[in-house]
C-alpha cells in the first residue's frame, strides 16, 4: 500500500521519487493537488478517500497506514463504465457540466467559460508533427471529440468518433507589425463564443521568426478545466517529442473517460453519503444568506460584463519562505494561509 500511495503522490507532485516522510504541505500541496490525489487514489486503489483525510494524514507513510487500517470498511468495487466510445449515443451531463450548459445557454454569446492558453515557443516548430500529436490526443481523449446538443430542452453530450481539429497556421514573419496582428487575432478568437453543438476546441500556431512561435489553445470549460489543460499540454509535448525523434508512442493508459465519471456521479448521488451531505447543506442554506459586498471602486453594473481585472505584485523570497513555514506549522496550504492574512488585515 505504501509503495502504491508513494507512486501516486509522486505523479501528483511531478517527482520521480517520493520521500514517504515528506509532508504534503512541505511539498507545496494545495487543495487542487489534494483533489487530484484523492481522485487518483480512489480510482486506482478503489478507495473512498476524501480531501479532508489527505489533509489529516499529510505524509505517504501516515496515509498508507490509515488506508491499510480502514481498508476492509472502505474498499469499493471498480467503477463501471458507460461505454464511452459508443457512436451516436447521447450521454447525460455531469452536474458541473449542466450548470455551465445552463449559463451558456442563457447567454449564448458569453465567453466567460473559455479556457484560452498561450505558449511561447523559442525554437523551430514542425507543424506536421504538432498536428499528428494533436490527432493522437483527440483520439485518446473523448472530451476532445465531444459536442453538447440540446435535445428538446435536455442537454446531451455526444462523442463524435471521427472528429478532428486542424491547427490554424499563420506566418507573420514578413509582417512589420507581426505581434500586433497576432494579438488582434487572439483577441478575435477569445471574444468569439463557442457553438456547443459544433466545436469546443480551437488551436492556432503563429510564426514570428525562425525560432519564435506562439501556440494558442482554447477549450470550453464544459469539457476541460485547469488541471485537464495541464495534462493536455504535457501529453501533447510528449507526443511531439516522441514523433519527431521517431520513438515509440508511449502514454499511460486511461482508465476512464469523462462520460464514465458521469455514471459514477449518478451512483454517488443515490448513496447515503450524498444524502447526508444534501441534508446538511439544505439546512445550512435554509437561512437568509449574507450578501457579498466587495470593496469595489464603482457601483455594480445592472448586467454582468466580466470586465474585472487583477493586480500583480511580487512577494520577496524571504517573505515567501516565512509564509511557507507558517503554512506548514499550521498544517495548511499556502493559499489558505495567504487568504487568512487577507481577511485579517
């Protein structure tokens, strides 16, 4: 058990080896990483582990000992799959997907659920190899072949077997205002809403010089999130390197596709754990809730415009080290610590 847990921790933190005595907080863990870790442990070890338990047992040795001690009472059967590659089959949306679909359907032109990412590449790019890698990823991940259709008011997701995505290439090398033209194009892409029934993915490659490229990717949040984008880029670059160097294609097998998680969610919603949580939150939210009043400089607009921004600032290495130490001593993540300081001061 300890070895299995250590391997999953190493995968989450991106490490080759894992010291079983290292603390989750000391390694820089946060709630997102705890969620990833819980999902991996639950899927591969058939557990029912919560994020709170990862925080409570913050080392590999402690968590492995806890799981071994409680293993008989918490072991569950492997997840059933939904036959995610069945053609022409419409699948239900997850609860999270349904919320996004409802809001997107309410305002079809909103771009609030776009996930654009820009990567600067400081070397020559082989477009054909990059496209081949994307084709392999599209076949590998059903979410990249998914569209959402409105079936008489009920959203269904369809996995299109032969769907592909072409990388749109533009060479700006001879243009005097190349960066400006590229920036305008990206702005156009970012402000053009996805059509959920047609396509949920965009890719462009802009060339500025022989060894200066910009790679642009945009996905709709209904098929992706920040974690998924990280996995997508990591696998894409692995495939690019393998194809370009003519090495065998090697990626870890995928246990479940997104529609399989929907089936798991359905089972969980009917469970006692879910009903207890539902009862708790229905009670908590039954009372009148306070209105969130942020200290803004201007009055709130009558309609949502998503025109907010952010302020960047740098925290010194010394202060960052002190914050990490404080977080570790309090068994909390760095984010939790900084947020607590914000609320206090």
